C-alpha cells in the first residue's frame, strides 16, 4: 500500500503519541512503521501468519531503544490483548478514553465475527475495554464498513449497524481502492473508527439484544414482525410477537431498516418482559434442528 494511504489510516486514529497501540494483522509491517513514527509508548503486534514474524522482529529490533514492542504470533480471536497492556493506563468508563488504541487491517473472512466478539467484550468491559473506552481504527470490506455506519432508513442498515451503534460511536472515515493493496482484493476497503459509548442505547444483556436484533433482521425485506415471530415457538409466535410490538408501541408493518435504535430498545425491553413471564421462551431457538418422530408402521402379520 502507498505510504500516503498507510499514514492516512494511522492519522484516522487521532493522537497516539505516548499511547499504547495494538495492531491486529500487521502483515509485513507497513502500518506498523507508520505507527512507530507517531511516537507511541508501546506497540503490541498480533499476527497469525508466521511468515511475517521475522520482518516484524527486524522492525522491533530497530526501535527497541525508543519504545516497547511485543510480537504475538497467534489468532486475534484467541489472544488476550489485555495481558500486554500496562495497568497504569486504566481509566474510569465515564472518563475520556484511555491512551490505548486498536488499529487493524482486518482479514475480510473474520472481520464481522471479530467485531461482534469485540462488541460483547465492550458490553462487559473486558479485554482492552477493561482499561476504559478503548478506541478502534479498523479497515473492512467497503460494504461491511458502510453497514456499520448506516443510519435508519439506509438500504445498507442491518444487524451489524444496530449492534455497532448501540455500543459505539461509529464514523466512516474514507475509502481505499482495492488497487492500493498487494495482492489486490476484489473489493474496495472502508476505514472506520469506533469509540465505545459511556452508556449503551439498549441497556440489556448483550446476548438478549443480539438475539432480538438478529431475528428481526433475518427477514430484512419483510415486515419486521415476521422476524420477531421467530423468537417464539410456532404455536404461539403470532400472538406473542403482536404482544411484543404492542408493548413496544411499534407498528408491526415497519421494516427492519426503518426501526431506530431506541425503538429496537423498546422491542428488546418488551421481549425481556415476556421471557420473564414465560421463561420457557428464553432458550427457544428457531435455528435448532426440528425434532421429528418417525411414523409408526404396523408390522405385517
């Protein structure tokens, strides 16, 4: 990637001088070099591909008299980044974000999975977010980045939009054409910054919120109540979904992308009230294999 674009990604993270910076997927170290030029206190590199480790070690050796560099060979989904962050950077959640930054050129294959995992950690104030509202500057496939920032009524709005915006202030910064990368991907890239909110819009457990939003968006082009019906067993789903929408004071024929985050909050609260009254619905999963019984065949005499 051109140095100009690399520097632009790092500058999107804001002021990182004297900060602790964790870079996810540094590869050959292009972004790493730009980060180091900004004068951070410490850099943590998490790289899964062992072929890049020798190059990263050379970069680390060249600047060890200026800052600490930790190189972790492993999968970011299985790495506890918090273990490498100094305790003295910790801030209260309601304070300004701590001097810690996550920067990553994420692999497209795991970016959405990783983002949902991180949102759950934010909701629990775990990992890098045990130090406060740690900020992120990340690259995604352009369509994914646009979905994350998509507002109400936008055609790109989806489950990921609502989830990200419920726990973070999401800003779509700029595009990077696919031609800027080697090897060249088939799609363009979007750069997004995320800063955790002091208080989420929907103040309920992550798993409950994720379940309600996922099911409602499972039928994105239909009336939103159709997706909400799948939260309940077939024999009661129409009745319970109507009750849920009545409790939330929401029109059942509203489509999912037309629902604001606050309205999703009312739907989640209504669902929570229902499962408190009918706990047998809480663990219902319409994706689970249906139990079938084999027909009884009379034996021939």
